[in-house]
């Protein structure tokens, strides 16, 4: 029996452009209302432990979706970032260092 060779270099015939259905219009962007805690921590630039401290102090709002899933409300992250920052605390040694630098 002779085997038939198949030419695999030929491309299938493309449909003419008018035969294709029109593409559907793009969907509008979706506003994200809540994110997972890991993503919320990343958005704030803090660790997960710090995020959970902020949640415990009611500075950031969360929603329990199920017994095993919690989401962080994005608007509460925006409110947290919009608040004025507390003044920076100085360590007791920083004043001593400045005095030593002035004396030198």
C-alpha cells in the first residue's frame, strides 16, 4: 500500500473580511470595590500584619464574604491615605546625636 503524503505547509483558506461578524463593542472598565488583604497590603506598601493591625483599630474596613474569605473595601484604603499623617516620633537618641554633632 502506498501512503499518501500530506502537504502541511499550506495554510487554510482565510475567510474574506466581510464574512466575519463584527466585533462586539468593548466593555466599559469595571471599578474595583474590594480587594484581597494581600493586594490591599501591597497597595498601601505595608505588610499583612500591619494591614490587620489597621483593621483591628477600625482604620480600614473589611467585609467577610464567607467564613474563609475577607475582602478589604478599596474606598476605606483611599480614606486612610487621605487622612493627615501623625507627626513623626523622634527617638530619644536622635536629640543626643544632634547635640553631639553641634559640639563637634
